[in-house]
C-alpha cells in the first residue's frame, strides 16, 4: 500500500483534465459568492503546471511538488494561487527525498500543506473555504482501512461531504466573507476544486 511519484504525476494530469471540464461550473460557483474567476484561475494554473512538468524527470516528490507550487503561485493570482501554491510547497518539503510513501505518510504531508494554507489564509474549519473539504479528506485517509482503495474511497467521500457542508456556512474568509449572511446557501468554489483534487489523487492511486 504505497503512493508513488508516478501516481502523483498521474493525479496532476487528471486534475488538469477535470478542471478543464469543470471550469465553467467552478466559475459559476464563484460568481455567486466571489468574483467569478476560480475556474479560470485553476484552469490557467493547471495548464501551466502540465507544461512545466510534462517532459521533466523528477527523482522525488520534493522536486515535483516544488515545481507545481512555484508554477501555481506565478500563474494564479488572487487567493487560490498562493493558497494552493503553499499547499504543494509544504507537501514537497515534507516528502523531500522520497518517491514512494505509505498512504498515512502521504496524509501527514497533506496535513502539513493544509497547515500552510490555514496559516497563510488565517482560516479555520467552518470558515467556508477549501479547508472544509481538505481537512475531512485527510482525516479519512488517515483512518485505518483494509487497503488503499478503501482509504481513498473514504477520503473522497469525506471531501465531497465537506464540500457540500460549505453550502449552509457563513463565509468568514476571502471575498465571499464580504457578503455576510448572503454567502449562506452557496457551495464554496475552493472546497469544490479540492474535491476534484482528492478525486484525482484517488483515481491515480487506484490505477497504480
Ligand atoms: N483566507 C482563506 N483561507 C482559505 N481559503 C481561502 C481563503 N480565501 C479564499 N479561499 C479559498 O479560495 C477560493 C477562491 O479562489 P479564487 O481562485 O476565486 O481566488 P480569489 O477570487 O482571489 O479569492 P477570494 O476572492 O475568495 O479572495 C474560495 O472559494 C476559498 O475556498
Ligand atoms: Mg474568485
């Protein structure tokens, strides 16, 4: 039961494809409570990531995730760029020198990345942000499971529930927080793109 460097690369390819497919939906979600750019931002960022990593050899997660982080940070402005960038940067630092880890070690690295997001964004669970999908997914991935397939299935289910749970929340961070009570009743775009990230990791992990 291990998550490999090749799986990480596969997951990024899948994320790029799903973001491309869902970019209008993400932007629609962001138009309800933000500035209608989350799909555009993520699409631009992931395309650049693929251009950067496609033909490059990596010897460890550290090098791959550092390139992903730097590319996202430079290609995506606003909040999501620095937040996603920090996530991948911290994950890469935690996994430096490794090209294969057990799922729980991968979950630890994701937790490190999430701590980076929360520190940068001054955000907490329940603020109606990407944190609300990411934390439950990591917690679920850490739970003892019979195999990797079950662990990733639980993580995806938790991410999707976390994403849906943002609907009734009152936003406390980002542009949507300016809406106050009017942010209630809408799904957070960042929590939605995080659910796609977890779905992509799961698919890549299952394909092996
Ligand atoms: N302080 C924060 N902490 C964690 N996540 C945040 C924070 N601010 C925004 N987000 C996440 O970023 C998403 C918006 O990303 P987007 O690509 O639209 O960037 P943006 O328009 O610059 O963001 P915003 O207008 O919310 O500051 C939100 O849906 C939310 O999940
Ligand atoms: Mg936006």
